[in-house]
C-alpha cells in the first residue's frame, strides 16, 4: 500500500484490540490485491443518540489504480445498547471488502495471461485435494510440488487439471517446489492457436476445451 492506513473513530472510543484487528485485516486485504493504493476505515455509532439502540457502523474505502474506488459500509440491524458488539461488525465489513477485491482483481488477472519472458509459470498436472497438495509442470517439462497454503487468495479449491498459474520457484525437502501460486487461466479458457500448439498442456485440458 502506497500510503499509510487512515483510521478514524467517530463517537467510539479507540481501543488497542480494535486498532490491532483493523490493522491485521488491512494487511490481509493486501494479500487479496497488490494494487491497493490507500485504505480508509471509519468506525462510528450513527445511532448513539437514538433510543432504539446504538449499533456500530464500519465503513471502508479502498483506492485502486486508474482512480478506482471500492466502498463498503457494514451496519447491523438495530439492537439494544447492551448487546452492541463492534468485533463482528469489523469482521463482516472486511469480509465484504475482500469479496469486492476478488471481483475487482479478475480483469487484472486476465491481463496477466501474457506472462513476461522471465515469469515462472506452469500448468497444474496432478492434484490431491484430500491431502492438500499438487504438482505443476513448467514449459520445459519440470514438475514442481506445491501445498495448498502456497496458493494465493485461498484459491486451492479453484484449481483443476490444466489450470495455468504463475509462481515463485522454491526448493522443498523433496526437491523443486513452488510458492505464491496465482491463477492465470482456468482449464479450457481463452484457448487459441498458440495454446493448442503448446506441448505442456495436459490431455485433460484438451478434452475439456474441445
């Protein structure tokens, strides 16, 4: 993130636990998107002076390149003052923003399908969903192991045979491995003459694309 987090409390006392929770969730947002320029979070009690209750409200604004802005405002149904709880409102607001960032990131992911010459990429050739790991194959025929925790955005369950990914080469106990996997192309999508000519595409991808 290019600028520090801007965090404001309106009619809500600052607390160490709430500031820590918000900072942790902002750091998590950056794992969903590396395009975040700034993030503003406002915690308030808009109904503080009403008799029906004083539920909290958490507003989040994220600024992205090309002057794009994503906004989320989370506010529970009115509840008695004694039952007001800020923690779930913060969590719910940030969960909603994570979903917004996932959708906002799809066009950027598709733009990234044309990898740079020195970018490590490969195709998933074997998956062991129950055990939480798999193997990918690079264009030069090398196979690399990866664990589900190495897949960004918790996208392990979206992988399939033939999924194209970019990754960071690493070395594990058993040999070549891959970390920081990011999905570039799902099996059978954006099939072209160039991809049909590639010899590193598994048969399972061919059958699903035809």
